[in-house]
C-alpha cells in the first residue's frame, strides 16, 4: 500500500529540471528585454536554431573528423559552443539588418515586436526548408552518423553516465513502515544533470558579468538610459551588439542541452516554448535575473503539480489512495455547483502558468521582482 | 531650407499619378496578381477554377473583418492585442457547436456566439487595459492560449460527438451539410442560377466529360448545391464585410475616433483634458472582440471543419502582417493588405504552381554536390515554407522602408484650426512637427532652433 500513487520525489526533480531549462532559455530574453526595451518574439527561434545547429554540428563533425569513439572532441560541449557562436551571430544579423535601421527611423516599439515576429517567421520556415519540416533527426545523410550526442570523454566517469539512479529513502524504511512515504528513488538522465549544472553555471557567469565587468556595467547603464550612457562615454552601439550576441548565443547554448535530452525535435519546438519563456520573464519582472529564477521555479512547480493533481482526476473508482478522500467530494461538489463536470485534463498544465501570470500581473503589474518604470507605451 | 526647396521642385516634375505610393502598390500587386491569375488558370477544370476563386474571395472577406477589428485596436488606438485568435475561436466554436450539437436555431446560435465573444472581450479588457502596453500584449497572448486550451481539452462539451464512438476534436459544421444536401429548394435555386445553360456552358469549354461525371455524382451533394452554397456564402460575407467597413469608418470619422487617435498619440495629454482613457480602451476592445467574433462565425461557416490547434497565435500574427502591409489605422489599407496576402497564400496552394517553386539541393546535385556532401545538408526548397519566408521578408521590408503601409492613414484636415493662427505661430508649429518627424539629431536641432525663432 502507498499513501500517494505518485513518486513525489521524482516529480519534484522533473520540475527542477524544467525550471533549470526555463532559466537557461530566458536569460537571453531578459537581457534583450531590459537593454533594448521591446518583446523579442524571435527569441523562440533562437531556441529552435540552437537545437538545429547543435544537431547539425554533430553531423558535420562526425562526418569530417576521424573516428572519435571516446568523444574527446565531438561531444555535446563542442556542439553547444557551435550553437552559441552561430545563434549569437544570427542575433547580431537581426540587429544589423533590421533593428538598427528601425532604431534609426525611430520606429515605435510595436514595430520592433512585429519585426521580430517577421524574423521568427523567416527563421522557422528557412530551417524547415534546410533541415526538413518533419521532426528531426530524420534526415541524416551519412549512414554512420548518429543523432545522439555524447558527453565528453575526458570527464570523470561519474559525470558521464547515461542515467543516474538516486536512492533517497532506502527500501528498508518503507518495508518497516509498511507503505511508501513519498516515493523512494529518482531517475535523472545524464543530459538532465547537465541542464541543471549548466543553468547554475550560466546564472553565476551572467551575474558575474553584470556585476563585476566593465561590459556588464556599460550594459546596465545602457539599459537604464541610452542617452545618459552615451553622454558618459559608453559606446552604446557596441554594447547593443554584444548584448545581442550574448543573449542569442546563451539561448542557443542552452537549447543544445535541451535538444540532447529529447529524442526528436522540429522547427516548431521553440515556437511552442515562446509563451512559457515570456511568462517567466514577465512574471519575474523585466530585467531582474533573480525574479526570473523565482518565476521559473514557480511556473515549473505549478505545472508539475497540476500534472499530478489533474492526472488523479482522470482515474475513476476507489483505488485506496489518500487522494481519493478529497477527490470524490470535490468532483460531486463541482457537479452540484456547475451542473456539469469539468475535464481536468493534464494538458491544462501549460495553461496554469498563464493563469498564474495573469493573476500576479493584476496584483503586481511590474512582476515579482521588477521595478516600476516611468516609461509608458512599449511593444 | 535649400534642400527642401530642391526636393519640392524635383517632386513637381513627377506626375501626380506616378508618385511613389502608386509605384510601390503596383510593384507589390502586379506579381501577386500575375501569380494568382496563372494559378487560377492552372486549376484542372472549370469547377475547380470557380471554387478556387470563390474560396479566395470568401477567405478575404473573413480575414478582412478580422483585420478591421485588429486595426481598430492597434491602428486607431495603439493597443497591441495579440490575442485576437481567441475571438476567432470563440465565434467559430460557439456558433458551430450550438447549431450542430445543441440544435439551437441558426441565427440565435450566431447571436449567442457574438454576445459571448463580446462578453469575453469585455472581461479580458477590464483588468488588462490599465497595464503597460507590452504586458498587455503578453496578457492577451496568454489569455488566448488559455481559451484555446479549454476548447482543446473539454472533451465532454467542446468536442464533436460522434454517433458510434468517442467524440472527435474536429468540429464539423452541420449547416453546410444541410445546405449542400440535395433538396427541392436547393435544386430549384441551382437551376435558377446555373442549370439552364449548364450543358452549353460545358460544351463551349470542351468539358462535357466534367458535366457527365458531375451528373453521376451521388445525390447527397451535387455540383449545383455546392455552387449555390459557396456563392451564397460569398455574397453574405461580402455584405457583412461592407457593413463592418461602414461601421468602423463611422467610428473613425466620429469625434470618438478622433479621441482614439489622440489616445494613440499621447494618452497622458488625453487624460489631462478630462477623458477617461481606460473607458475608451475597454469600450474599443469590446467592440473589436464583437467584430472579431463575427469573423470567427464566418470562419466556422467557411472552413466548416476545424479544430482547436488551428487557433494558435500564428493566426494573430497573420492579421498583423495584413494590416502592416496595408497600412495601420486605415480600413482601406486593411483590405489591401488582406487581399494581397490572401491571394499570395492561395495562389501558392495550387499543385501546378507548387511544382514551379520546388527545388532539391543535396549531395546528388550536379555542381554543388560536394559542398552539400561536406555540410551534410539536404535542402528541399518547397513552396509551403518559401511563401512564409517571402511574406516575412515583405513584412520586414515594409516596416523598414514604408512603415505607413501601402495605403497610409489619411492625415486629419486641420486647416480650419490652423487658419486661426498667426503666421509666426504657424511656422513654429510646422517646425515642431518637423522636429518630431526628423530622422537625425542634426535635423531635429535645426528644426527646433527654427521653431524657437
């Protein structure tokens, strides 16, 4: 007998991984948002591009390099670096071709947003033409190429396992108690471990850059006021270029790890991530990394617990779990009140984040950690 | 001053009918029209040609109504609503489900759908209009997704029930089936419109075999009834679109519309003269939701089989493309943009056109083969993706080089107020306008110093 029919520890870990993924993918958006003051909808395409670029570099290097069975060179870190550079250059390309000129003609922030939608449309469909619109990897040309990235061979063996099995609560305890308390073991894939590690490294690196380097200070000055930064001798044009490179590049870097962890991906993957990513930035408060981290955790845990609870509602009949004690009264109560039953589908898990976002913004329009700005219309 | 005088002199040499806006419109419209007409004639037979043309026109009407409602918010009031697709979904779903499943009278179902759509617009607007514009955009996009999820997941009352089996996600419109079924009324209408000369018509075009095969089709859905259905839809849609156009134009011309434009330009000034900006905002959002609900009802009737995943934010982005190409704050612009973009999208759906835009570049191509071999690329240029790339490029080119769109918003005629000013006041006002529209710092400083004198 168990108390719950879910492995709570595993669910908590999954939410942690999702939060780490959101943090990795939102750092760049937060930077662009705070420095350039518009919502960049093309950010979703940086994720897609990062996925495709890491996969593509795997194909090229496997084809071109001599056989590298121990993965000393051709590994996930190299692929992520490749994605970092290419996606970063793509971010700069957008600045050179579109945003710079828009700034020159003093377009409204709405024009910037719509232009970013256009850039996203172009990038998504261009990728579909080059790499195929079906979920890749399905178009490997060379016969002996694989779509599975590997972890670097020079790492200690502890750090490159395929899957980690962590026993938190020993089996003896549950045997002694006669039931499982909150589950007992956790499974994490190697890539998921790297998503968590990389998000931590990224947060601390970006935090260091922002606080302690000249470039970071220049960037914060630019984000506060472009004109004042220029007066103080900051080369704002260069700062904006570096911001684009870093923001897009970090997103692509994170996307490489996200791709490695999932069996297949398509040119719509980033587009479907667009709203969760924006929800994190807005909920945390634009320009606040701390807020972004808190918001990522809030959204990830809300999503995961929605999955748990709403999956409970899919079961019918008494199964002897503790959750049944409150499930049936709640359902009959709803039926009495509304006259019909609501389908508590686990697919609502993605929507819960938006509901939280809407509620929080009504109470605190600048986000959890955001500061009130005196500016008016953006977008 | 010298340069502006020189500019005005050189602009006088160009005839009025050949100014840059016309050239731009022709440069964009001519290739699209050419593509569309060739696509029209590449359809295999008369039937396909006719339904292709009617389908395009009806789609234009649907999206024109949607674009008008978006343009009322974005163009006239500067409120960037990115959740328009939710009202499409509400209009299409509620009207279709009420008629097809819950068996409510057709017109009543449409009215209920419109009311619900307006109500949802009102409920969304009340808390959100006070937010900053970028938060408003994200809130509307998130609200739209939540509404789509409800339609997608509520199996018990939002899915289409099937007699033997579980409900399906695809909603089909029973109204179309009823109208296209063979019935005495439909047959008579079809005869009236088409039957008398049908034999001659097909023989003239050398298409007697089409006529024969059509005649042998199952009685359930004959050529005449489908034709009548499509024509009726087109006529009704056109009437609705014209009425909506008239309504939106009335709003824009009225003092109410002037207030909206003032809010767009500077909402703090409008507040300072005693107008309640929030009230204007929720009113317009509700009106636009109502209109967009109408577009949704039309969507449900035209496409007659749809599902929740059709209503992703991409549809809203398409509406933005339409109004930006056409020109913001301008009903005629919304029509031009919708027409051109829809014609382009439909022309590239024809199989024979698609063949011309297909190119395969891989390791087995002649010249660049080794490159693709090294780069491990297998590029398949196909029209389905290429047309969206082209549309994105057109959108960005418009934003960069022609932000006002094909048909710019007409300037308000202020002459009767300006004539009250003295010459000095007038020149300083002109200078202020020039300073505001200046592109470089130097121009701005010149204009400002001129205005100060």
